[in-house]
């Protein structure tokens, strides 16, 4: 989904979390975060980036550095929802091929 739709309210859908890159055309991740904070302050946001330049505007945001694997993004998302009793956690889930 495009961040433009979420920021402008052009699409009425339920969103649980926003995962965004930092460097994007038209608006960076810090600007997306600022707009979302104004319109949806309760919405968790995870910034993923490989950008190595100055990012003082997003130092307060949860961040995941690229490249990352499935476990890293799963852990980062789990941290965003720590303490949220509405989230179902599958701690003891085993891969489908294990018996």
C-alpha cells in the first residue's frame, strides 16, 4: 500500500503497523512518520533503512537496518507490540515440515 493513501486518508482500511523505508522518492521516512504521528498517533511505525547519511529526524523511531532476515523483522515487530494484549503470539510454532 502506498504511504500517500494512508496519509491522505484516500483509502479506508484498518492498519495495524506501518513499515517504511527511509529513502523514498517524494517523501522520506521521517516525513512519513511525522505526518502519521499527526493523523494517527496510535499507529506503530518501523523504519527500515540502509541509508547511512544523517537521519536526526528519525532518531526516536524504532529502526531496522538493511539487510535483515525474517527473524530480525519478526523481532522488531514483536517489540513494537510488546505489552499489547490484543496481539496473538505464536511462540511455540514449529515449521510445517517438522514433526
